[in-house]
DNA sequence: TTGACCCATATTGTCGACAATAATCTACGG
DNA sequence: CCGTAGATTATTGTCGACAATATGGGTCAA
C-alpha cells in the first residue's frame, strides 16, 4: 500500500487539473484533512509537494491557494517546456530503442483513428497528446528531464487546457507535426528532432497565449466583482483554438 | 522571522553541498531533529524539500539518504542544464535591462581580478562561477527557469564540484566564454547567446564526466569495502580539471 | 562455518493537541 | 456614513506520543 501523502497528492492534483478546485481557491488544511479522513500531517505534506509542482502557492502562516496564473506565467511554462522537451527529443533520437519508436508511432496511428472517428471530446485528444509528449520525454532516458517535464510542467499544461476548455481546430496539424518528429527519431537525427519539437511547442505557446488573451477579454465582459474571500476565478468556458 | 522548515532546508543543503554530509549517508529524523533542537515535523518537511531538489533520496518507511550519483546522473543534470540555461540566455538577451547586463559584465571584471590575484582557493572561483550563472538565469525573468536552475540544478552542480574538489586549470577559458555570452547579450542576439551558452555547458559536462571517470578509477585503486550500514562514500579528494 | 529464521530494537508514518499568528467582526470615534 | 482600533475567531506552525514497519543481532540447525 502506498504512503498517505502520495495518495493525497494525486487526488488533489487531479482535482486541481480537472478544475474541481478552481484557481485562487483556498486550501484549508483542517477542512481537507477531515474530508479525506486523514490527519493534518500527511495532508500538509501533500500540499507542499503540490507547491513543488507549482500547482499551489503557499504563503507562510497564511495558507495555500490553487495557482491563479497570468499570461506571463503561462509563457514561462511553455518556454521552459520548449527548452526541456527539445533536449528530450534530441536525446531520445539516440537513446530510444527501435521498439520504443515503433510504439510511439503506433500511438500516433491510434490518435489518427480517434480524430477520424471525431470522438467528440477534445478531452480525450488532449490526454492523448499529453501521452505522446510523456512517452517521448521518457524516451530521453534522462531522469532529470523526465521529472521536470512529467511531474511539473505537464500537469500545469493539463491545467491550462482545462481552464480554457480549449479545443484544437487543427489536431490534424498537430498530428502531422508529431509524425515528423517520430520520423526524425527513426532517422536518429537528434538535431532535427530538437528543432521540430521546439517549433511544435513554440506554436502551441502562441496558441495558448492567444487563447488566454481571448479568455481574458471575455472575462472582462462578464465581469462581476469577485469576492476576495473565496475568489473563485470566473470560469470562462468558451471555445478557443489551441494546437499542440 | 523565517519559518522553521525553511531554515532547516538551507542548513542541511549547505551541509550536503559542502560535503559535511557525505553522499549515501543516512539522515535519521530523530537524530537531526534533536541536533537542531526542533521537532521531527519541521525537519521532516525540510527533508522532503531536499528530495524535491534531488539532494536526498527517500525510500518510504526506510528513510532518507544523501544522493550518491553516478556518471549517468551527472550527465543528466548537465544536459538538463544545457537546455534550460541555453533558453535562459536566449530570453535574457531580450529581457535584461542595460543596467543588468552592465552589472553582469562588472562581475566578470571582478572574476578576472580574482584569477589574476590567484586567490588560492578555486573554492571562491567556483562560487563566483555559480554567481554568474545564477544572475544570468535571473536575467531571463522567467520564474520557471529560475526555479529549476537555481533551486535544483545549481545546488547539484555545487555538490558535484565539491565532491571532486575539481580545480579548473582554465578559468581563463571559462571567463572568456562568459565574456562572449555577455557580448551576445549586449548585442541583444538571443540566438547567439543560447548557442554560446550551450557550448559552454556542454564543455563543462565533458570536463565533469572525465573528472568523474578519473575519480572513479582512483577510488577503485584505493578500494576498501564500504560498509553498507553507513556507506560513507570514499571521499576521493584529488585534483582534476573542470572548466565551467 | 554458514545459512535461515525469529526476536529485539530503532525508525518512520500518523495522529491529536497546544501555541502563535493572521483574518474577521464589532464597536467606537470622527 | 466611513474609517480605524480592538477583540474574537479561525488557521497555521510546532510539538510529543503512539502504532506500524524495517533493520540488526542472535540463535539454531544443517
């Protein structure tokens, strides 16, 4: 059986990423502890680990809040991701086995089918996309890169997407970019793989930023004075375009 | 006044980086707690934060140990650093103010004087080098990059260096590389700054790896069966060359 | 002598309680 | 009516204790 803080970490992380805990919302230790039927100790540790993943911000003697990011923070995350994942692609071109590359290619086949079948929820497509990037990061066989990407940045990306309920109008474009990357891996061309990955993510960054700007503008229109006590960020769930 | 886990974090971090706590050494909660005159709670939190910084490894229900890295882990850190710091240099070329760049340049002047004066301890030179990279990372004005580099990777690099007691036989080379980077910043050439920084760190990686290999060989010569109970990694403190 | 099994010990995981600090509400004065 | 000061309440920071588990030593048998 797992240790308690670990379980709490994953449960809270899912709640945050899936928007069940809204950005800016306060995380009271006692309340959450009693809700999950544990003591404050393990829950406190879970919150600190969420802080390390940048999913919550804690101020000393004040408590923890779910992150409420702005455009700058969003850009920061994508820039860091561009650097790390570019390097991961470069390394993966040499480190991945033929079998791993083939597996990755098959994953893209599966994505193509999902898109063709038009499986309604971009929800699933997003998770599939994360899955691709997740596996490629793992393919670098670099524990530091894997940790930074999978444990920190990808969770934030998932949060961003859910927050915007962004649907990609060009999953086909993203898919073809993914295929190009896999092709570079097949040819063991690390330099090309890095270049393609960086362009891919730079594109995603621009899309995400414009989506955020739109959401911001929309929120400004339907503006209600958000109570400072429990400022539950106005959940603007309209459709925007994001390709990644 | 700061919070208790914060203080403990820094104190333990210094102890680890400076080698006062040797790689592989066990960190018993009760013992450390009584030593620092605190309870197990805050100390436990400090250890978890050290884990997030990759300075200790904790196994559930077994306890925490100071990291004992191998060549692979060392390479992983430098590769991640190459990616992140390259991006930081690129961003800094646009984000840093003229005053910040000038300040950085003056720091290098100070380094040059230190080298000319041959201030015995490469100790100080190392810290100066870290200072340069630290400030450049900050110059990116990207909170994610700063956090990943300053809080995680730089501490590990400091640990590596102390572990090898590596002295750089070419601090002049490193200095000229630093100057070239600053020059690129002055010209606001982000692309060049990234390229130079990546080459700079790649060079440092190769030096560190060969230094590690030498240390490994040396340790094999003076091999004593290290007690598994308190395996205090054979502190091989001989001179090697590392340029960074 | 060597190996495995069992028991004693030490350490970690978890809990509830107390102390210190921040946030909130109320009352008072301008 | 509004702003400020004080008191009250709630929440976090820290502590010590108990329970569960891993580690180490000793014993016994082969």
